[in-house]
C-alpha cells in the first residue's frame, strides 16, 4: 500500500534506489571510471547519450506548454549542443558518420519519444532519470574523465557534464524536487509512473551492459 503522504520526489527516489546502485556499480561504469577502458569507450558512451538527449529534447517546444511536463522543460538543462561539441572533440570531423545507436539505446530513445508524444507524466520520469542524475553523479564522471583522458577542464569532451547556466545546482535540484512533489498524479497513476522510473533505470543499465560487451570483447 502506498503512503500517499510521502512526497513524490521521495517515492521516485526510493523506488529506484537499488537500481541506481546497480547502474553506478555496473561493470562498464566501473571499468570506464577506473581507467580500464580507453577514451574510445567514453566516446562510444557519449555517442549513445546523443540518441537519448535527442529524444528528450526533440519535443521540448510542444511540451513546454503541457500542464504536467511543462514545468520541467527548461533551456538551461538542454544537453544536445554540448554533446555535439564533445563528440566533435572525441571523434573528430567524422563523428556524425560514426554515430550508431546500440539497439538498447534505440529502444530507450524510442520509449522516451513515445512518452514525450503520448504520456507527459512518463516523459517527466525520463526527464528526472537523466537530468537530475547528470546534475548529481554526472559531476563525478566529469572529474574522472578529465583526469583519465587529459580532457580540458569543463571543456570539449566533457561539456555534457557542465551546466554553465545553472549557477546553484543544489537550489536547482531542490526546486526540481518541489516540482516533482507538485505533479498532479494520484492513485493507480502513481504506480504506473514508478514502474516507468524502474524501466528508465533498466534501460540505462541495458545500454551499459551492451557497451560492456562491446568493449570487453575488444580487450
Ligand atoms: C558512475 C555513475 C554514477 C554515480 C557516481 C552517481 C552518483 C550519484 C549521486 C552521488 C547522487 C546523489 C545526489 C544527491 O543526493 O543530491 C545521484 C543521484 C541521482 N542519480 Fe546517479 N550516479 C551514477 C549513475 C547514474 C545513472 C546511470 C543514472 C540513471 C540514468 C543516475 C540517476 C540519478 C538520479 C535520477 C539521481 C537523483 C536522485 C534523487 O535525488 O531523486 N545516476 N547519483
């Protein structure tokens, strides 16, 4: 039985806590962040993020006026331009030709788009899973990547992790959680939305699993 007095931001965090730990400690992430994989693995991972953020950001113009998703759609979060600068740095001028989605990435991006066009509350879940994570653990990834592959500090290669229009991330995250708590969802919809959050984490882990397979196979 759900305790309806629990704020939604707490519910979604608790519902995905275990999966968050699994994603954080996945073999691919661990190998990537302990320097066991080369910068080409970081490039490939960044290229997968391009598909995810294309899907997240493609429908912003339509979603900004949506009563449910609208409060979450903010230009200061947009990551696509930063990802493109990173990919150009990591992959050189041919990055666009080299851009291919793993099938788990394609499925993840397709699900985001499905939500973006048909289920705004589901879209919010995917938005939360990515952007709030980027504002948190993403900062760990940035610092490690800069050191491991000698990338310019907060520059090309790691721009995805730099939110230069968000001067106070802690305050931003606080406001974001308040917006989550104000979501007009109740009853069975709460369960549906929490299930979508678990799916969002599973889809991220699936991408890590495929990336892990791709790179361990080369070693
Ligand atoms: C190396 C990998 C990762 C590290 C080191 C990491 C680390 C963290 C840390 C330290 C926080 C806590 C921030 C806080 O309390 O304000 C956090 C929050 C979060 N992370 Fe991660 N994370 C990683 C991977 C991921 C992945 C793969 C996802 C999902 C795609 C994710 C999604 C989130 C979300 C949604 C939050 C916000 C939780 C909430 O307060 O509601 N993280 N992460």
